[in-house]
């Protein structure tokens, strides 16, 4: 299944429509992320416990993981536009219902309504990402994926942090949630206009064939175990960084006197650095470092170290906002090391990119379930410091797993080197 490029105009090798899709992704994710860094402290201020707040996020993450998985296989069955439309509609329904439940402080209904919203962005954004992997030449695939994640994180974390930090005193928390509807509508409509179903894999009406397509993301893990390893590394990628907003602002406030607005500003600065280097690190990875080395050492090992540096920086420098921002910037840069992961996993199965991306997307979604679950289970037992050490350990595990993620040509080269050594001996 190859994309039909035709005479489409390109910039830097990428079709114009792909680039406009990145803009749509940024706007959509800005709306999705407007509550990301402050919702947990706000819920706790309204009387919920850390464990109850974690439960809301864990349910959201579980739904998100399911949607992330199906985004890949459904895109190949139905085409990206239909899946993106479903994502847009479900997000809007979930958001409106959640706002009403939050206004009445109805914890029991917050859980399912926030969960419904969790269907939205994976179906919209990850189906677009599958389309990008088909529409982009392989020689710049890591760069294209890097641009996607730059747009994704730019909306979710940069705009989603700076905009609330500026607007909270003006429109309040509920006003911010309603403004998110506008962001998502604009980004969603733009995305639907620029994306075409020119990579859709036509399916027969045979129910068995459709079931086979839906299960292909899991069966490919058996056929290609490295895809499964890539999915685990993708879980690790977002678990630690995704958990920080749930408990770390409270820790910084209680122990060192930082405000929620200061955390939002630091968080936005960190992701701004991430966006800038998302445009640089993938290029370096494509040209010199190689995908696997970049993920293993800069992404996995680097993030394990930076989680611990983030934890102990306030202990050394106290309430220094500057020191916290510097660490945040470095962390944002190091996190870029994971960008080539999508390109690496899809390169393992060039004829089944949608299925491989289903596992990568499922891993991204699962992190939103695992992160709050770990926080909820362990924060009362080992405290914030212990939880940070758990997440640092998962990143070091990811570095170890990457040693098994060799592409076929790398393995062939290793076999040739071994044969050469035997010959010389």
C-alpha cells in the first residue's frame, strides 16, 4: 500500500498538506491540554484526595490507550478522515459533559465523562500520524515524525501551559475548559480539510477480514517481537513525564513554596525547548547518531537521569525558579531522544506500518493509565521522592530494552563482523 504523491507541492520533501496537518494538530492539542498541568491540584482543592484525582486520570488513560490502539488499525480500514471525525465528536461530547460534572463537583460522573473525552485526541491525532508515515519519504521519516511530535507537544504542553498561566486570573478554571472547545473545533475542522483518504486500505465486507485487521496490532507483536518491545519503550517514554503534573506541583508547593502558576510556566518552558529540539534531534538522528542510539542514550538513559535531577534540584537550590527552569529546559531537550521511536518501529514492518503504529500509539495511551496508577498506588507509601525513583528506574529499563531493537541491516552487519572475527582467529 503506497501513497499516491502525484504532483503535490512539497517543502523540504514533505507534502504541503502534511505540514498544514501539523498546524491542525498543534491547535487541536492546545485545546486538549489546557487543563493538563492544573486539573489535579484544582480537583484536590475542591476536596478530592490525590488517590481520587489519580483514579480519574487512570480511567482517562485506560480509555485513551484503547482509542490509541484502534486509531492505527481503524485508519487502515476506514481512512484517516473518518477516524479523525469520530475523535473530534467524542472529544467535544466528553468535554461538555465533564465541565457540567465538574461545576457540580460530582466525582462519580467525572470519571466516565473525562473517560469519554479520552477517546478524542488519540483517534484524531494518531490516525493523522499513521497518514504521515505513509505520506512521508523514508529518508526523512524521522524528521516528519519529529515535526508531528513538535506540533503535538507544542499544543498540549506549551500553549496548554502558557495560555492557562496567563488566562486563569481572567476567565477562571471553568472558563478555560470552555475555551478549549474553541481550540479543538478550529484544529479539528482544519485537520479534516487537509487530510485525504489517499492511503486507505480497502477491506472486503468479510467480517473475518475486518476482525483480522482489528487484531493485527497484537498479532504483529507475535510476528515481530521487536514491535512489542517498541510498544513497551513507548509506554516508558510518556509514563514518567506524564505523571509529574499529577503530584509534583503539590510537592513543590508543600516543600518549597512554588505556586501553580510557576509550575505552569516551568512546564511550558520545558516543552518549548522540547519543540525547538524536536526539529534538531531527529535530523541529527537521521544523519549521524542513528535511531536506536538516540532513543537508548539520549531518550531513555537521559530521562532517567533528568528525573532524579528534577527531584533534587529544589533540595540543592531551594525555591530558585531559575534553577527549576534550567532543569526543565534540559529535560525537554533530552525527551526529544524518543522521537525516532515511531520511525524505528515502523521500519521493522514496512508493509504493516498501520499495525506497527497501533502498538506505538497503544503504548502512548497506556502511559496515561500507568502513570496515575503508579502515583495512586505508591504516593501514600513512599512519597513523592520514591515515586520519582520508580519512574527514573523505568527509563533505565527502557535504555536496556533498546539494545534489542536492531534493524535487519544492523543485525546483518553484526553477523558479518562475527564471521570476520572467526576468520581472523
